[in-house]
C-alpha cells in the first residue's frame, strides 16, 4: 500500500499511486480475488486523498466523503473516483476545497465530485437523484469526521426513512428505462457488465430496494449464496477488463472475450471453445442478478389487483402432471403464479423427472404451447424454475450458448424464446404489414406444433455439423418420449429441417424466376406446411436482432409465400404469358407522348421477367428515359422513393464496368443496396435498376444530396470520377468504421438452379466498396450481371449474382478464373 508521506510532491504521488495500482492488478491476476482487490484499490485511493486533503482541511469544518462505487469500496482499477465535499459555508473553506481539487486533478484521477453545505443538501433534497443514490453508499474519507457522521448517521437516514416509497419508485423507473435501452434483454452477445440487464447495476438496484424494505423476504428461485457468487463473478470480469485494457472498459467485446477466456484458463471442452464457456458462465450469473433485481422491483411495485394462481397451503405437488397442470391453468386463465405456488413448484423439482413420461403430459404440453397472450412469459417462468429444462433436457445444451456469427445478437436460448414471443405478438397486431402473417396464424390448426418446432429449431447449434439436421434428430427423441403422433412429429421435424429454406430463397435467389419458386415448392408437402414454415421464418428472422426483419424483408417473405401458395393451389406455375400479348396490353396504355414503334424496339431483347415484375407505369418511365438518350445526354438517371426503399434507374448505351461504377457510388454515399438488376436490349441500351435503403437518413436530412448522388453517378460513368480514389479516401477517413468480421471470403457456383445463368454466391466480410471490386472483376472478364441479390448478416455480406457470358452460362474455366480474380481483389 502507499506509504503515508506528508508533503510529497504531486508528480511523486501520481507515480506512486500508479505503481501501487499496477501491483494490485498484478496481484489480482495471480489471486483472482475480486473483493480483496477492490478493497485494496479503494484503500489506496483513500490514503492518497487523505495525504492531499489533510494539510488543507486540518481544523476546518470540511469533510470528504467517498460516494457511489468508491463509497462501497468497489473501486475498479480505472473507475471514476466519486467524491462529495461537505462544508460549513465560508470563503476560506471554499478556497481550501478548491486547493484539494486542483491537486487531485493534477494527479490525473478520473474524478467525479460535488461540493455542498449541509443546509444546501437538505434544502434541495440531496441534489439530483443520482447524488441521493450515491449517498446510499457514502462513507467518510478525510477532514472533519463529525460533519460526515451528522450527515450519514442522522440527517440522511432520517430523510430516507421519510421518503423511501418515492425513492423506490425512482429506482424502479431508472432501472426499467435502463433495461429498455438494452431491449429488455440480458442476452446481448457483447454485454455491458455494468449497465446491461443482469449487470452490476441490477445487483445494486436490487440491494437498494431490499435495504429500503428493511429486510422483508422476497421470493427468489436463487439463494443468497448464488446471488453473491454471481455478483463476485461479474466484479472479477470487470476488474480483469480494466486491467487488460488499462481504462474504464465495461463492455465485454468479442476481442476481449477471447482475451479473458485465455487469461482465466478457459479451455476447449467437448467442441465448445473457452470463449463460449466463459460467456455461458457470464450469462448464467447475469440471469441470477437480473432475477434478483426483478424480484426486488416487483416487491415494491404497486400493481393493479390481479388474481394469482394459488394453491392450498398444505398441498404439495407430487407429479410432473400436477406441476404442468398449474402452468396450463395459469395461461388458460390468464392468471400468474403466486409466490407460494412458485415455491411449491421448486419443492416438487426432485419428483418431477421421475413422473414425466406419460401420455397425459403430452396433452398438457399441447395446450400450454398453443400461442396466446402470456405464452412467452409463461415459458420464461418455466425455464427459470427449471421445469422447461426438466421436461426437455435437450434444451440444456443451448442454455446461455453463444454462437458468434456477426449476425445473431442474443444467446441461442434467448433467441429461441424471443422467436416464440414473435408468434405470440402477432395476436395483438391490429394494423400494418404484420396483419398478413397474423392471418396465417389464425388459419393454422397446428399452432402448438409451431411453438414446439421453434423451441427445438436451434438445439443442434450445440454440436458440430449442420444444425438443421442435428436439431431435427434431437427433437425426434423428445417427440418419441412424449408419444407424439406420427403426423404431428412429421410436421415438427419438417419445420426444423426446413427452417432456413425460405430465408435462403428470399435473400439469395431471384423470386421472379419461376424455376426458383418451383424448386422451393417441390420441398413443401401442402398448404399447412407452407403456412407454418412462413410463420416460423418470420419469427426466426425477427428474433435475430432488433430491426433485422424490416419491411423490405417482410415483403420478400410474403411474396415468396404468395408465389408458392399459388403454385400449390392453382397449378399454373409452368405457364408463361406470351410476349406478344404483354406487348399489346402495354401498347394500349402507352401515353400519347411516347412513340409506339420505338417502345416495341425498346422492349425487344429484355428478359420476360422484366415485364412480369415491373408495373406498366414504371416501364413507360424507363422507356421515356431511353427516349431522351442522345450524344449530348448519353446517360439518363431517375431516382424515386418507395415506401421501404429508394429505386435508382440508369439508362445508357452499353458501357463496360457500368455495374461496378454504380455500386461504387452508392457505397460511397453509404447506401445499403438491397437488389440490383441489369440487362440490355437488342439495340444495346442498358437498363440498370437498383433498390437501396438510406439507413442514415441523409436524404431526409439533406434533400440536396439526391442531386449530388446523380452528379457523381454521371461523372463516374463518363470516367471523370475515379471510384477507386473515392472509396480509398473514404476508407482513410477518421470516421470510417471497418468491419469487425474476420473470416476468409468464399465463392460458390450453383449452375443447376437456373437454365440461363450461372449463379455465383459470395460470402465475405462486409466493407465499403466490396460490390464495386466484385463488379469490376466480373466486367473485366466480359461477364454480364443479370441480377444481384444482397443480404447482410451483421458484418457478413452474402451476395448472389446471376451471371452470363455471351448470353450463356459461364464455362468451368471461366468460373475458376473469375473466382480467383475476385478473391484476390477482396481478400
């Protein structure tokens, strides 16, 4: 510890303090004792402040209090040192306080401080609420101790006693707001150890509320020992984060997770990495703290009078059937369990597993799993009390399981429960695009099987291999155990095996290509399977992360459902409308100011799907752009706004690298490209259509940027602007954020899925200019891009190109050469 040296210079004290902190951190790395480490750090800071303050404050009515985390003696290595200066008002006392503060600032401490008189504190009811909370853990450090005692032992406790109801309300409000800022989920894959649900602030909020309750018993499925262990585990991680990063680092980022796992000697076990085991431990402990906080919040909240599901005082559950019947009644009667009933469930756990395997249990499960209001919360309670895991031991393998794929935001079990919640939420939809999916849920006869499929759809992620296959194999065991009928089992296993089929099609294939729809439909037994698969896909994508299932993706999913439904019911999938008939219809509606002969020439050579996927009014607008082409105006551009995105149309005589230049400009302007189409007619007029979203809202905030984007496009296409230099400058900008994804890009060709085109799928880390570099290499080998489908999964870009070479598929040699050139360009 620091030696008590009076009169030491500030630089010497600063170096001595830093050296002592380093020694304490090294001792922590050896001992791993968080409580002792925090006490040592706090005591060291105490001594430093005392040495500086005593000479200024001696004989004066001034005291220094440690508040907040410092007051609790939980000072992490690089945390703020929060102080309260309390004094009896006089100019001399104020000067003395300023002198202390100046020396503390010279020490380069991360100092938080407030200066008050006792009268001011009382008159303003202890300042803002943050100060009041920090005083809950206040303690004397230096100066006149009697002044601190008067505040901490008399005035402040009296105030707390008189206003504890209001204080509890404020704590609850702040906690709920904090939880909402994290989407009310503790299962974020890069959690904040301090502020996230289940973090250290939850422990603090629960502790404060319990202190205000004066020791009143609060129901919890976790013991005091488990809560304390969870608190110490998070403290240990936070101290380690500070030691390794040498700053006030509280977010457990991907990079730091790997470093902490190595530092704490987590090793790979049974195919699970050390990082995964570390994060599983974190989430299991965070759940204990989250529930500790929630239970104490609930004990204070004045809720509307709600009937709870209670049991007779002397009644005890003796079988699994009796326990599950209570949960069934709870959701059917919309009546939450009372604390007494929860305790009875916990006491029945030892008998539960031995009495589980009978047919009556299966019928109870079917009733429980039927989507209705409250299903998500009921399953969460079953999970927390251990009932869900005992019923389906297969779920244990995904408990707090982290799969780091730069796409999913939650642990596997949290994602699973959120997916079920997304189905439940459909029942409360009254307007908007989700009504379409609600109608599917209302039409299905097997909604309980949908819940069961969602419960198991990702359990295979705990093993090495294709998780859809593994999940279905694991689910099959559970279905046999509960004697599900053959038809029911087949539905559940189909949904699990096929749960990626619709998302793969909508994000990586052309929905306007009949062959793509037909290949998908060939895998669907009937309308009911299609309906359930669509609902499962909706729920699964939405549970990946907030905002993942945007309106654009909902429309694509619905479009695939409708197309597949029509093929399954109407049987007209193989028919194609004759081009002559379409031409006649379009000619009949052609505006008077557009030439008919030129219109037919404009259409000649375009793919038929252009006419089937584009409205007549848009076709006319595209033709009007082509009619305006001339030597003086060789490029025509139209930018239009749609409900969920923007659409860019570029018409020009055929030019090499056109596609690459357009995507390069869109990338430079930070546009999120969704789809791209490009084709030429027999007169070599090229029509490029791009659909993109403006996620940053720059068009809305700066409408003039639309014209700027058009100007850049013209300059790039004419060769007056270098896309390469534009993107290079952007990457060197200090505000540029590179992708955190780290994996080797891959290229895959699927030539059997289209009669006319080679389908190239590229999976690579997302980056500025990625599409530009790919498009440049495609053009260099004289290949044309018929269609581009884009899907971004976190920091992973999945881009699918429909390619042709001289109006035919790419040869094997050309495919190999293209792959080599692209990988060299983007690697």
